[in-house]
């Protein structure tokens, strides 16, 4: 028996890798679906967008790249669907240059679903270096930083952009964050210009955003794939997040089992010594 | 269409090349890694050109008139001066644009930290101690700060609070760890979904 | 003099201007600030090119010494990206048209490489959790319990497990009705509480500390006390 435990306490890492791989793949192959419980912070974010009137303007910031795409892209798609279904105009920009095309891809996909036109219902401004300066500068005049859009077309050639000068015309700012830019949005746009902000973040940085949530510096928080799945649930439109959650669940369980086995093995071996 | 199929095969090969590192370090992984660094460096150059130099400098220079046009030369020169770092002899010149950006960063940072973080966060901690959660929140914040205060010896009440601080910190780190696990697994789910859906077409 | 004093003067002037403008956003400060912010954005772009130079130099020197497939591949992919980028720009008026060769490279090379690189971490974190996550001390046990509850509370399986526990409890104590108990979703509730109260408190404490440190550092930089950036 003790031998068994000592063996279990020293499983080869490759076996662990293989198990993780299988446990992720199987629920997907069998297309399992699990009910999603919606948390308060995602409900807050959803209601914020849901309560906007048609014609309101939401600015979405793509502050992530392919490294966190599986977590944040479903959020972006869900939020775009939500906005377009309510005829809300969307301005997209981003501070992570390597992630910007992800925003364009999502816009392209969702705009087709809802028959939305570039320049009339949404624009993609693109990227500028030096995000802190930009966040403060936009507070005065957006054209100082974005005279043109992602494709180099002057933003004044788009009807709804003509009236957008600074944060005052942006009803909600949605930051999709994989790093420090989320804090910067809150501290610059939020604090200095009273911009209402919702953050969608990767699981890694989500815990760091709770102080902002409790201090009401942000109006909602969507964290990780679970957060995205919750948003999809509220939207009643399943996407890749809801599809991924069973796999996520089982791997969590697997890791907890690993931790338990590792600990039992550790204590038995320690006693023996 | 055929290009998309080739692309998917290329993407799947690169995905598997990176995953092969799990077995052990190998030439395929190394190759993929170097392709990644090369392509992303190339991307950055295009980005800087397309999103910075062209719209912010060149297009503006061509469209504005009068003094504004010539003032644009200042950031252009400062930007070019940054590149003097390439040559050891002239590297010191890059301190000029660098000091400009550092000054801006520091100036913005001071006010943003105070207005955007310290004041609202301290304000949100000044809670009526009428519920257990409020009490815990206030004690948690104070004891965590005490734990990181190294200018006084940990003795008596001070030691009690620093000990309490470590309890809060450990719970926070545990929670962060749980969230990090969640995030990493999600990334793997994304990749495996790509392999099963886009590449192998096993799942719709 | 010009090598050390001028940068210090510029830093002091720009830093102070931004602080003053925060309080007095009117003319002339407001306009000057906006101008400086635009310049900052422009100049920041150039810093990206700095890293590129050392990357290219390093691999070119390596290649000159003897042929090395890795350095060759890196430089080749870099120049191929540049060529495709400028070609797409010329052909599609923008390199970012989704059907351009540049975006093809993004979709089929950058995304898989970057995403898979980070997906590897899933395996490493699973293995690390198994190997290093031991309840050796009281503190480590706390960390472990918090992590486990959050891991269960944040995913749907947590509620299935809780339902199992609830049915077990109600079999032993028939007076406790199963439905009521199962509805409680204990893992999710505790996880939410951990995130909102103790976790939140500790993070706030830590960040107040780092914010104070950051403010002190910024002031030292503006006043020229901290000057490592010009001595390096």
C-alpha cells in the first residue's frame, strides 16, 4: 500500500500531461454542455450594456493578443453581439498591437450576423503607441490621436464619429485586458474623466481587479472563460466559452485530484521517514 | 479555399511543433520558436509604421499648414534621436528623448496613482464596521499593509497584525493561483479546439 | 553637462508640467500637455525599433561566424513578414485587410505559435500543482484550501459536486431537505466570498503599498534624485 502511495507521489510529468490533454479533449469531442451560474459581477456588466439606449456608443479596447485569445475573444464576440442586437454603435481600438487583428476578425464576423455596416454602426480605430498618454489625450480630443481609422480613412468621414470628441460621448468603455492596461483605463479614463468602465479580463489578472469593483471604480467584471460563458448565458447565445466550460471543469477536478494524491503521498512518505 | 486548407495545415504543424516541447526540447520546437520571434518582430515594424509614423507624422505633416506643420519636426527628431542608441558613440543622445518620455510617464503616474488608486481605494475601505464582512475587509487591508511595513520590529500587537496579514495574503495568493490555473487551462482548451475543429474536423 | 544635466532638466520640466496641468487644465498648460502627450505617443513607437536592432545584429553576427539554421530562419521570417506587410499595403491599401497575405501570416502563423506557447503553461501548472502544492505549513494549507475552493467554485462542476454532497448530507440527516441544500451552491458562494472579502482586502493592501512606492519613485525621478536611466 505504501509503495503504491510513493508511486502515486512520483508520477512522471508526461503522464500528467497526457491526462490533462485527454481530459480537455473528451468533453469537447462528446460536446458536453453544463449549466452556467451567473455571478454578480458579470450580471452587473451585462446590465450596464443592456440598459443602454439604441444609438449609444460603446468603446471596446483590445488589450490582449493571441496568447489570451481563448479567454477574451469569446467575451468580445458576446459583447459585440449584445451591442449590435441593441443597435448600439461600437468604436474599437487596442493597446496590444499583436492582438488588434483579433478585434477586426470579431467585428467582421459579428457585423455580418447582424447586418451592420462599417462606418455607420461601428469603426475600428486601430492602435497607437504609449497607452497612458493616449488615455489622457482622448479625454480632450480623440482626433489628436486617431485622425484616421485602422485602414487610414479619416474618422470624420463616418457619420456617427463626427459627434464623438472625447469620453463625454462614450457611454461605456469595455476594456478586454490581459495586462496592466486595465489598471490604466481605470486610473486615467475612469478617475480623471469619470468614464464608466467595464473590464473583461483573463483569469490571471481578474483577482487584481476586485478592489476596483468593490470601490465602484468599475461597473462590472467579466473574468476568464467562465466570465465569458456567463455573459453568453445571459445573452442566451452559446459560443465557444460555454462549449469550453465542461473541459475546464474536468481539468480543474483532475488538478485537485493531483493535489490530493500528491499530498497524501507526501504525508505517508514523511511519516515513514 | 485551398489557401485556407494550406494555412490550417501550417497552423496545425506549428501548434504540434510547440506542443512537442512537452516531450522534450527538440529541433522542431526550436524552429517554431525562432519563426515566432522573427515574424512578430516583423509585425512590430509594420505596426509602428502603419499606426505611428505614417498617420501621426507623415500624413499630418502633409495635411497641416503653417507653424503646426514645422512643430511636428520636434517629435520626429526626438524619435530619430532615440535610435542613436544603436551606436555606442552617440548612445548618450538618446537620453534626451528618453528623459522626455520618462518625465511624461512619471508626471502622469503621480496624479493617476493618487486620484485613480489611493484615494478611491482608501475611501472604499473606510466602511462602517457594522457587518462581519466590512470588519474583515478593513482588518485585512490594514494587516496586509502592516505585514509589508519593515521599519518596525514585529512584536506584540504589531506581530499579531502582521501574522493576520499573512493569513489574508495566503488566501489571496491561493485565490490568484486558482484563477491562474483556470486561465492556463482555458488557453489549452482554445488550442485543442483548434486541432479538433479546424484541423481534424472531429467536432462541429 | 549636456549629457547629464539636459536630460534631468527635460524630465523635471515635462513631469512638473503634467502635474501642474492636472490641477490647472486651462491655457496654456492644457494645450501644451496635449501636445506633449501626442509627442509621447509618437516617440514611444520608435522605442520598438530599438529592440529590433539588437535582435537583428545578434543573429547576423551569429550567422557571419558560421551558418546557423535558427538564426537564418528568424531573419528570414522577419524579412518575409516585412515584404508581405508592405506588399499587402501596396495591394490592399492597408496591411490589415483580412484577406491580405500579411493577415494570412497573422492567422496561420502568429496565432497558433503564440497561443500554443501559452497553452503549454496549462501542462506545466498542472504538473507544478501536483509536485509542489503541499500542505507543509499552516500558511501553505490556507493557500491550498483557497485555491481548491476557487477552482471548484468558478466552474460548473462545483455545483454538481455540491449536489452530491447535499444528497449525502440529507441521507444522513433526513430532516435537512435535499432541494434546499442543493440550491445553496456552497463552493460558488464561498469562492465569491473569498474573492470579494479576504482576497480583495489583501490585494488592496498590497497595491496601496506598491502605489505609494510608485508615487515616491515618480517624484524622485521628476526631482532628479533617481537618475539611473541616464547613468546606464
